[in-house]
C-alpha cells in the first residue's frame, strides 16, 4: 500500500496522491462546506457533461465516480476514477473553459456543490489551500503523463495490472489471503480505462487469474499477490 500523505494543515509533496478534502483543516473544511450545498446522485447519473458550461466545483464526500471522454467513433475513454475527498471540476474553475470530461456516478454518491464565485473567494482568503490546489492539479497532470507513457510501453495485461494496483492502493480492503477491491467498473469500462478492447481485457484478467495473482467475481477483485501483480505491471 502507498504511504498516507501528510495530514491537514501541511502541504503534500508535488505530484503526491492526495484527496483535497482530507488535506483541509477542520476549520477550512467547515467554512468551505458552508459555501455550497449538499447533493446526492444515484448510480449511473451524470454529474457533469463534457463541453458543458461550468459554474461549480464538486467536493465528493461519499461514493466513486468516473471521468470519461467519448471518441468520434462513439467509444468511451476513461480518464480517471475518483473517490471520497476528491475535488471535481477544478480545471474549469481555474481557466473558465467548458467541462473537459463527463463525470458519472459508479455508485450512489454524495457531495458538496460550491459555485465558482464562492470557491474563488475561499481560495483568495486561504492561500495555503490555493497552493494545495496547485499541487493537486500538478499531481493529476503528472498522472495523465504516466498513463500516456503506459499506453506506448505496456501491453494490455500490464495496463490492466497497473489499474488494479491503483484501485487497490486507493480503495483496497485487507481480507484473508489478499486485498479486496470492490470493482466499480464493468469489463467494458476497464477496457476504456486501459485503452484496450473488452476481449483483450478479459484475456488479461484470465492470465492474471491463472498465475494466481488475482481472483475475480462480480464487480470485485481479490489481489492475492500484490508484489507479483506489481512486477507484472512493470
């Protein structure tokens, strides 16, 4: 598992795996929540649509979402999976451009919607949080660079292994014999996240099962050998 980032009131290292809400002090968190309103979406609901005019950011408090884009041929490319504590839609709050991705609930989710004006005012009054936002955006850009490199350097099995490790490190739960990941993605969605076909993903999962690295079930994966999976991802 990855090491926990620094706690509230400190700044994480640039590019670190950080959830925005977790890094706010209790006072900062309460003040920001008062700037917005709570909302809930059911599984499958669209929270944001690519190309739409943006007017608010979302602080996710429970559940997981996927950020995706659609190709001209109608295929879906998944850009990221985010969970509780994440800040969603912050790029549009910075540059004023339309939404760059569609955000869909992978399970029932809840969050706090903060209008851009209130969010900007909050950042002006809290310089530490503004710097934190820069660090988080930088981390996401570095992560996007890493994924582009993966597409050219790794085979499908390597990319699938890498994404399973990412989910395990973010959302895994220790169980006897391994780490359980409640997989919020279908095989079609996992294919869209790895830039592969559904058939190639099915073959990759089968190969990882046959090597004893993972066990799969309906929307879940148990990783029995994290180090072995990490070696295969490389």
